[in-house]
C-alpha cells in the first residue's frame, strides 16, 4: 500500500505539482462544498461580474449534499456526489484559482485538459462511506445559497479527510491506468 500524503487546504501550485494519479492523500484545512445548482450560480455570478461568496484562489471544492446533523454532531452523512454533473462549470472555477475538486466518478476529457492548464487536481472520496467521511469534518458553516438546502455552499474545516488522486496536473487518469493494468493482467 502506498504511503499517505498529507496536504493542507487551500492548495498552491507547489502542492498540486507533487501529487500523482493514484496517490492516497489526507487533507486537513478548509474546503468548500458545492453541487451542480450551486456551481451554476457561481458561474452565473462570474458572468454577471459579481463577486463569488468566497475567494476561489487555492480552494478545494467537495461535491456533496450532506444530510442534516444529528444532535451533538457538526454534520450528517457526507458522501461524494457524481462529479460529471459539475464538468460544465469546472474550468470556469479553475480559471478563478480553484486547485482541487473532490467527488466520485470519471471526468470529461475537456475537464482533464483544463486541470493540466490551470494546475488543478481531482480527488475521489470513497462512495458508500458517507458516515465515515463525516468524522473528518470538524466544523461546518453555510456561506451561500442557503435556499438550496443540502446543496448550499458550505465552508468546512476538515482533518485527515481521506481521498485518492484520480487526475493530476500531468494528464494522468487513475481510471485509465487501472483499465490498462487490468488488460495486461488478463
């Protein structure tokens, strides 16, 4: 098993340059949440020349719509959402400085090319482990689009949030690597 790489969010170019597809990471720091409707609103704000609800520079966005918190907890289950729904908006946010995205599933080739151009990485969180993921979330605050309920934009403080690098800034794709290894092993 590969060693886990500890990273601190927000990220910078030096941090993402060290990451390769297949690396296991542990993220500590501040990340933000947004799903497709929130992404559309963020891009609409950019198109209208309006400020975003947070500085996108260096940020990691987690594609999640968490369930309500139980008493004594900061958040409910917080499993990843399928990422391709954000593909339409991803490059625009990369242009504003976003350095990481967390979700599940494959990304469009155009998004992978944009990751290379803008030095942004895509991480996968483990689907089906929503309650376990929630343990790494230490604080949560809704900062925008509260009317979206679970899909509102949240600021999250995380500690040892586990993920795997799927797409790095060099164009490598762990899903393609895995398929190639499977074909060779057959």
